[in-house]
C-alpha cells in the first residue's frame, strides 16, 4: 500500500512544494496548509528533531491556541502524541482526544477543541527526522489509506528537513 500512496496526488504535490527553492519555514508552512486542507483538518504541526538535543522543535503550525504554543514549542521523546510517535516510530492516533483516557494526549491537548487526531513520525529509512501531527474538530479514526498517505507525506518532509 505504501508504494501506491507514493503516487497519491497529495504526496506528489507535497514533494513538488518541498523541491522548491526558498526559506524552508515558509515552504513548511505552505505544505502544512495543503495537508490540512486536503485532509479536512483544522489543526496541524510539523516538528523537526533536534539532532543534538533530541527534542522535537516546532517548525510550522496552524490552529494552535496561544495558550498552547509555549507548551508545544519543544517536545521531549515519549511525551504527548508527538513524543510517543517519535519514540515508537509509529503513528499514534486518538478518535477523540476530548474523551481519551489512554494518556497518549496531554490534558492540555483538550484546549485545542479538536477530536480526531494523529501524529506520524517522519522517517527516512529508519532515521527519525520529526513528527507531523494533524487533527479534526470531529471524532475521527484515520483509515489505513489516510495513515499511509500521511506517512508518505511525513517521509517527504523528513527528507526535506535532512
């Protein structure tokens, strides 16, 4: 299925955006906007992995409440959905983070007012480069196909972040 998702129009469009010249932060923001629009999501983040610090650092976002910005600027491995996705090198999703009791989402995540959410690691081969997170304002379980597309997009982002 991953091979088929590499041909998905969203993946191809994102790869085109990432091949452009220009400031990487502006490109990442444009890419995030496209992902959110295509996936009908209201919130999204792109965190890159700091090679020396081992922390996830916010590179682009849309929809974060000002009260959350400082809390998600840097994320340690294993903390919250993004930290868990990074640590496990596997997607972490919640159908409704407003009612979740698994502990995958931090209590402050409820401030987003989002429900269906997923964090996918940016993997290049086996090397972690960061995490892509998206969320919808309604309860939603991301399908295998949606997850595979997001993993392909995350891999493209990881290659761009080097």
